[in-house]
C-alpha cells in the first residue's frame, strides 16, 4: 500500500495556518468555551486541565472546579 506524506511546503503552511488562525475558529474538543486566545472552563466540575485546548492560549480560566 502506497502511503503519501505531506510535502515540506505543506507542513510549513499548515503550521502557519494554525498560528495565524484564532483559537475560536477551531472546533471545541471539550466543554470549555474558547474566545480568541482565552479558554473559559469555569463551573465544569473538572478534576484536571481539560485535553484538546488550543496551543496558542494566553489565558485559561478554571474557576469553581475541583482542581
């Protein structure tokens, strides 16, 4: 079976796209509300930081959780 790999140019463009696209454009992978570079995870009864958050967050609010 032939496996195609992304070209170096495509890999570069994909990383730039992720940097230049605000976090609010990514579909949420958790219950947190993401607004630009801020994730609001308040009142979610969390025991730890939720997975799937965007890499370019500047603020993470975890008020009223069990962390």
